[in-house]
């Protein structure tokens, strides 16, 4: 009887040892998946992975996307490598196949794919494609630089932005024509107010798009297409104004109805402190003619971490207010009178619209093609 028990124990040991060697002998299968911290289907998938690990030679690697913008961007890039879009979590990549969601029926398909890939040489591992995405990220960063610069330039040469500053400088000179120092401080205060306020607007816009991408990830690709089309639309509207100019055109200049109120507000500027305070309120009047490119750049930056998006936001807004700073310095040093600057703006207004329009159309097409 004792010998029989010994044989049974020996048989069980050899059988388990054989199964271990069998698992180790199979090809390791890389499983890359994206999940959310509060997603119940994701939790169920991870529990299922723990259950099958002893029986399969798998290498699961998970990336959280609800709270990590970098991982969310990686999910979008990896999905595009598979000819897909990021459609929600859990999103699971095994060899050359993508699975979205998790259920009992889907677990059977995933298990079949694991078994198939463990016995045969499969097409690229998703880890190899992640390396490709990392290389693409470097290239995309260069393109992001070009796109942010381009959108900022298109926004900064908007005639209505220049017109508002010119009105502010006229108001300051009217009170004390010989006090150029007040013109300098007032112009810089006015520009600083617009810079700071637009930085706050930018943060709100980016946070809004982070919310959209985090909790409505299925529409992320459509949002991108919408903003690409918006850029092209605004570009053609600017080009239209360069051919047949009409003051107060929709989306490119301040509406005619808002101009009397804005002029009345700006004419009350009497000091640098007043210029700063009124500059904050003036941004509300600038929104209709400058917010289009800003919404587009906010969408582009929403896929980055806050610390990474902040330098881009500062760069954009510095370029946006740069013409204001230049005009202020030109008037302060007596190189040009305010009337001369206003005349130059009116004379070249069609060219300004054409340049802005061309930049927006090119960037919109680049967004549609996935270059940025």
C-alpha cells in the first residue's frame, strides 16, 4: 500500500514537472493592454490574466489611461499602428490582433489567440510597435513645435488684435501726448494682461479636452477630424477676406456689433494699471476672432502631461502678444506714430488675412493626414 502511494505522488510530481516544461518550452506571448483605474471590465480582465498565467507563457504589460495622458497618447498611437482608433478600455493587443472590452465570449477568443501565438511565429509583438511609436513621438514633437508656432503666428497677425492695441495706445497718448513712458508701460501692461488671461483660457481649454479624451475616448479621433476641418474652414475664411475683404467677417475679425462697446471700454484707459485691468476684459472681445486657432492648439496639447504642455502654452501666447509688444516699442522709441501703425495695418490687412489663412489650411491638412 505504501508503495502505491509513493508511485501516485511520483506520478503527480512528474506530470506537474512536465506541464511546467511544456509551458516554458512555448514561445512567450507579449500582451499589451490599456486599462482605467475605475473600469470594472478592466479589473475582470486582469483577474482572468492572473488565473491563466500558470498555464501559459505570457508577458502582460498594462498601461493606465484614465489618469495618465502619456499612456492615453501611447494607446492612440499603438492603435493607429494596427489600423484602429483608441475606442475604450480595456484595449488589448496580442500579436497582430486587437480586442476591445472583456467578456466570457471574448476571453475564449483571447485564449485562442494566445495558444496560436505560443505555438507559431506570429507577426510583430505589440512591444515592437511601441518602440516604433516612441520614434514617431520624437518626430511628432518636432511637428508639434511647427504646428504651435504656425497657429500662434496665424493668431498673432490677426488685424483685430492689432486694432485693439492701437486703440489703447491712442487713449494713453490722448491723455498725455508727451509722456512716452506711460505709453511704454501702458502698452506692456495691456499686452501682459492679454498674455496672462489667455494662459488661463488655454489651461481651461486643455483641461476640457483632457476630460473629453479621458471619459469619451471613443470620440477622440472624431474630435481631431473636427478640429482639422475647423482649421481648414478658418483658413479659407481668411483667404476669402484677402480676396474680398469685409470688416467684421465671421471667425476672422471682431463682429461689428461689438466694436462700439470695445472702443468705449478701451478709451477709458488713463494709466498702466488701468490698461492692465481693461486688457483682461478686452480678451472677451478678442475671442470671436482669435479663439479658433487657440482651440486647435488646445486640442493638440491636451494629450500631453501638464508640465509638458505648459512650455508650449507659454510659447504660443508669447508669439500671440509679440506684435503688441513690437508696436508698443516702435511707438515708444518714436520710430512710428500710432497713426502710421494703424495706416500700415489697414494697408496690408488683405496680406495679413492671406498669410494667416494659408498657415491654417496647411496645418488643417496636416492634422487630417495625421502628421501632427
